[in-house]
C-alpha cells in the first residue's frame, strides 16, 4: 500500500468554502467510483482556513501522474472536477503543472 499527502487551497471566500464543504457531504457516485477504480482505497481531505490537505492510500500499482487523471475520465467526474476548480486555487508552492501539489513524507510512526 502506498500513501500520499497533497495540498491545495480554497479561494478565500466564506461562501465558496461553505459550498465546497456542502459538495463534499454528497460527492457524486461517479466521482467516487472513478477514485476507487484506479486503486485508491482511502482518501481524506482536511481543511484549515483555506488550506487543504488530502491523504490518500492506494494500491502499490497506483501512479499519481497516471491514475488521478484516469479517475477523472468519465464525463461526470470531469464535471465534478471542473466544479471544484471554481472553488479552489493552487497552493503557492505548487509547480505550474500541479493542481493538488504533492507533499514530502518526512515522518511515519512505523518507520524503523
């Protein structure tokens, strides 16, 4: 099992943040299915202010560069991502080719 930490920001507007929260209380089934189909077993998003942190556990064969895109291939998943993009903005440290920016794992309780 692989794990990933990613970061992204929400636009600094309380109404948009409320919309983001509401949408994530009822994520579209097609979006969830696409996430599971590519080998993601756990996904959690944490929010503080406008900063989000996403924790993902995925099968060993999971490749973020390939599989996050595959998870968004259905028209409904693509529509979900477009809707979320209206509420989000890149983290300042994200590269020009990143939306959710990968974070470096610096500690694991289970390391020897």
